[in-house]
C-alpha cells in the first residue's frame, strides 16, 4: 500500500511539473567557459597572407545608425545589443539525429520565442524565458521520425511546415490546432507570410502558396529540379508584392505574389550537372529593397537587381552564411573564416580579416562558421564545433572565444537582452 502511494505521489509530481508554465525548464545558469586554446598563435610566415586585405583599417558605424532588422528581407542588420556574455543556461531535449543536415531557426515574435524539440513538440517562451506552453500535434509514427520544423507567423496564426511533409496552422496564443495537411513532398525552407498566404519551398524545388485559413494550395511555381540535391535550406524574401526565392540548383526567381506568375529568373551557375547540384549550397538571400545579395560554396557572391534580375556585380569567394546590410556596408564571413566588409553598391572590398589566423593549423578544420549576428560593438559568430567567436567589429579581431559545446551551433538570435542559439539537443541562452 505504501509503495502504491509513493508511485501515485510521484506521478502527480511529474504531471504538475509538465503542466505548470512557471516551472523552471532552463538549467541553472553557469559561467561561460572561455576557450583559451584558440588563442595560441600558429607559426607566422614572413609574407603576409594574400587572403587578408586592409586588415588594420578601422570601421566605425555611424552614430545615428538605426536598427535595420527586417525579417521579410532576411536582413538582421545591426542589433543595438552589448553584453559581456558571462552566463549560460539551456533548455534541454532529446538529441535530434538529423539536426546537422538542416538549418532550423528560432522564431521571434515580439515578446515570445518559438522552437521545437526532438519529437516535433512546439515550445513557446515569453520575454522572461518562462515556458508558456508545449504542445505536439504529431502522430506516434511521426514523432519517432524527429521532424525538423520551420515557422511563419501571421497575427494569431503560427504556420508550420516540416521535414516529413506535414504543414499545419495552430493558434500562437494557446497552441490549439486549426488544421493539418500532408504534402506530396517534404519541406526544407524558410517561410514567409503575406496577406493570409504562406509561402514555402518544397524538396521538389517548387514554391508553394498556401491559404493560412484553410491550407488549400492557391498556386505553385515549378523550377528546374534535380535528382540529386543538397539538404541546404532554401531561402525567400518578400518585397513590394513579389516573392524572390532560390532553389537547389542556384536559380534566383522573382514571382508575383497574387498570381504566381514568374517575372524573371536568374541562374547563378553556368555548368549544372546532376552531381554538382548535390554539393551546391547557397546562402540565404538578403535584400535592401533595391538589390538581392546571395553567395554560394562555389566561390561566387552576387548582387542582383531586384526589379530586372540583372547581375550588378560579382565577387569570387565562398560563403554559405547569411550576410548583413548596415548602411552602405555589406558584412559577411567566408566558409574559411574570412570576415569581409564590402560596399554594397559597388561590391568593392573594404576590409578582410582572417578570424582563424591565430588558431593552430591542425585545429582550423574544426572551426567552420555557421552564422553571425552584429551587435553594438561586436560580431557574434557561431561555429560547427560549439564555439562562439566574439569579434570586435571596428578592428576585425577576436576578443574572446566562448566554449559552449562540442557540436554544431545554429546562427544566434537576439531576444530580450540575451543571445539564443539552437543545437541538436537544446536551446542555449547567453547573457
């Protein structure tokens, strides 16, 4: 009898913990470790590296610079944020085995943050990082497949598309399901919302426009597909009644949102083969309302005219990372760790700093940049080996390297005076 009573009390305790939104789901805050081993300087050659350029030139942001965050244009720009980043805590969940093949993003919505766990449960946090609710609308078989979720938000509606071909809408306030459907192909794409329409790209290289209200397909745009294709997430932006998107073979296409009619299409690859598309990886496309900026892992960085689709200029370096536009500057990081600042109008390179030059040669292969965010004074760069590089923007030098983990970190986002970074088994909060 005593034993049964013990298990009953334990059961009630667990239930209460899972349903109470004020429960502490974050781990206890700890001091962030500084990776001092990355500060060991490798043997310096007498000749200066040909990769660096004007590396001692100091860049100052204008004093009257305004924050230019624009999610519809994928431009994070400049965030008025500065912190020492001394404390770390985590929201843990079971490891997602296929996480490294995708680029899921934390969704920010005013005073709330949305993400998901290994079974496809959607979690909502408020501005104090308290868990508001956690809900799962997947079947048992789907939960076992560990779907990767992509989000779009419109008023009270949260639109979700996933890597196992589900798409559905829930109420963002309480998590209640409005409708759910199965698509013919899985999704690996950003989602943009416009006038009660959800725009998303499927694995067949087709841009789909769904009704937020019913889930019905309004129109679709088919682009050239490929038998072999990489699992790189596809990107799209919205501007002045048009949607612009990239596909897995390197085409950038402009489409009228109302009709689904193609306005122009610009290929960025000249020699396309089935095999080459599997290795091709494009960055997110970014816009300043006049031009589109996109790069790839094939030594190409393009500026494309938004209205006509003509190429404004081209630079020769590889980058899979989303670039940032700050005033007249275009800032990006190459796949081999070069911090590059350009004039966005002309493509002229202003400064190049090798962020990895002071890391021992045998350790450099472990430092692949994954994404970055520009704050008031520093650039925060996440890597594939669990580090965050804190880089002085003015001088282009690493101030310190934070050791958060040993596995891949996604691009950092800023929310309520903290940085949040997703990984395969947790959300990491830095402050």
